[in-house]
C-alpha cells in the first residue's frame, strides 16, 4: 500500500514535468516563429498525450502503467521539438538523456530501459536524416551515440535495480518498525484501558469498603446500645420477679384466709345441725311458747337476711376470684412479652393486690356476719330455754320452727359449698401464680443468656470493624500502585507519586503502608498476561512497483 502511494506521487510529478515540457516546446516555437501548423500539431499531440497521462494518474486508472506512458510521451515530445525546429540544436537532443535520467525517479529499471530504447530510436532516426545529421551530429559516429545511450541506460537500470532492492529493504524495516510500534501502542492502550478499569474498580471497592466500615461502626454502636438495653431489661426483670414473689406471698395469705373461711363455714353448719337436733328434742315443750316462738321466728328472719348477705358476699368473692383468674392470665401474657414493655405486668400485679384486699375485706365481713348469726342463734337458744316450759303447748309451732331450722341448715350448707368454691378458686390462682413464676424465672434465665450472647456478638463485631478499617487502609496502597502503572503506561516517568495515607471515614486512625511485594508481583503478572494476549500479526511483504 505504501509503494502504491509513492508510485502515485511519482506519477503526479511526471505529469507536471511533461506538461512543463509541452509548455516549453510551445513557448520555444512561438519565440522562433515556426509555422502555425507545426505549433498546433505540438499543442494537440502534446495536450492529448499529457491528458492521457493526467487522466490515468488522477483517476487511478492503470496507475502501474503510467511509468511506461511517461517515457513514451517525453520521447514523443523530444521528437516533436527536434522535428519541428527549423534550426535544431544539440541541446534539444540532450532531452533524450534528460528523459532517461528523470526515469530514475521511479527507482525501477523498466521505464529506464524503455526510455533508453526510445532514445536510441530517436537517435537512429535523426542520424539517418541528412538535415538533422548535419545539424546535430556533424562529426559523431552512430555507434558511439548508441554506445553512450546503452552505457547510460544500463548503468541507470542497475542503479535503479539496486535502489529498488534497497528501498524494499528500507520499506520492509519501516513496516516492521511500524508494526512493532502499532503493537506497542496497542499494548499500551490495552494496558491503559486495563489500568483505567482497575482504577475505577479500585475506587468503587474502596468506596464500598468505606461504606461497609461506616455500617460496621454503626452496627457496633447499635449492638452496644442493644447490649445496654438488655442489661436494663435484665435488671427490670429481676425487679419484676421480686414483685411477683411479693404477689405470691399475698396469694398465700389469701389461700390461708380462704381455708379459714371454709373451716368456719363447716363449724357453722355443724352448729346449725346441732341446734336443729336440740329443737327436735325440745319441740314437745314449746307449745305454750307461742310468743317466744314468734320472737324466735323474727330472729330467724334476721338470720335468713344475714345469710342472704353472706350469700351475696360469697358471690362477690366468687366474682373476685374469677376476675383474679383473668388478671392472672393477663399477667402471664404480659410476663411472656416481658422486656422493656414489662411495665404492664406491674399494673396487673397492682390489680391482683387490690382484688386480694377486697377478698380479705369480704372474708372479714363474712366472719362478722357469721359471728352475728352465732349470736342470734344463741339468743334463739336462750328464748327456747325460757320457753321450754311451754314446749308441750307449742308442738305445732315447734314443728314450724323445725322447718325454719332446716332452711337455716340448707343455707349453711350453701355457704359451706360457696366457701369450698372460693377455696378452690384461690388454690387455682395459687397454681397459676406458680406457673407464672416459673415462666418468669425461665424468662430471666433466657434474658441473661441473651445478654451474654449479645456481649459475645458485640466483641465479634468490634473485631470485624477493626479488620474492615484495616482493609480500607490497605486499599490506598492499591491506588498508589495503579497510579504508578498508569504513569508508566502514559510515558510520564517524571511524575512524582507519593503514597498517601488512607483515611477511614468512620473515625479510624489513618495509616500509611508500603505496597506489599505480593501485590506488586500480582500486578506484574497481570501485565505479562495482557502482553501475551496481544496476537502477533505477520509482517506484510512490500508491494513491488514493477
């Protein structure tokens, strides 16, 4: 391709030369005032020949054959200049030698030989014409003229051949040099591209690692806060455990009171049954105690009313026991969700204490009423004693009293049954408390275990945070090595690259490290791999202009 381009440039130069020769011939003919027919012939023939060469050169039509057209044109122009000159001179004939000489610009022996042969033909022609022989070669021998042309042609042909070979060698070396330069530039381009990619990757990795360091620092801080929160929750859970233990004491007291109530109810039932037996024994003596029996009935009515109050109180105790059971369940749920929100359990515990106090008050009222009942029963007994002399007259009334006493006995049994239910409810509440206490103890143990695990995790996260900061610091070494390789690839060997300390955004201490030998070896191996990956292209053979 390079030879072809050089050949085109030489063809353009020769086109200009032949146009100059035509112009020179026309100007000479005008100056010597030759016949116009001769002038027009030179202009037409020269213009046609030069136009053909110009078209072939600039239209790239038969570029390789222009070198053979040029000597024909120059020889034709030389022939016309001599032929139409009324007084030809030797200097015009010397254009034959000039034509052979300028053909050496092609550095090809073929146009030189062609030009020499054409020159010999012109010499032979004009030598054999007497007019031109007398003007140009008055004392010359044709053999000498042809010998001179032959020597010149052969010498210039050998010189052109040698120059052509030398030019081929130079072009080959130049192509090898250009190929080596191209491969070197390609390698440097790939190396620079690789370094750019590596630089961007290093920047992204450094940013990611820096962000990771910040996140690790935040996680460390967060786990420290979580650890502190767990510690506070552990202390709060211990306080809650103490409160629950106090509630347990209150529940035990309530259970003791309920047991006492059950015992008193049993005693009341036993006493009522004993009183009924006595009334049966004395029924034959209360016939005449109508008025006394009437009073006894009144007293018994009061006793019934009070028994109804006892029943209401027992119902209250039962409702309280049911609500206590629900509150105990709520307390168990709150205890299961204990933690920072364990304050709700304290509220439940307070309600339990209030209900326990209400149970105690109701129990006290039951005791008072039962005592009053016992007093009334004693009064009835006294009345019955007073009216024992009239038992025989009040047999029917005694039977009615016996019926009333049966009702009192039934009420006493009802009170006893309700007391048993209260006792069972309190026992159940005590069992629920025991379950809650067990769960709270398990929760406390689990919280302490979580606290220990959180401390271990915190220690591991702190160690990880330290390692991440160390990685961030070492990434600066990689950046320095990339900058050095980039400067080397760009040919800027005078650039001063000083390792800068890596700064960790999360607050770690900045340190400066020299690049490790292992990192340098890995970078060198990467460069060698890239060089090996560039394919070696075969050297192109120079194109001969022949």
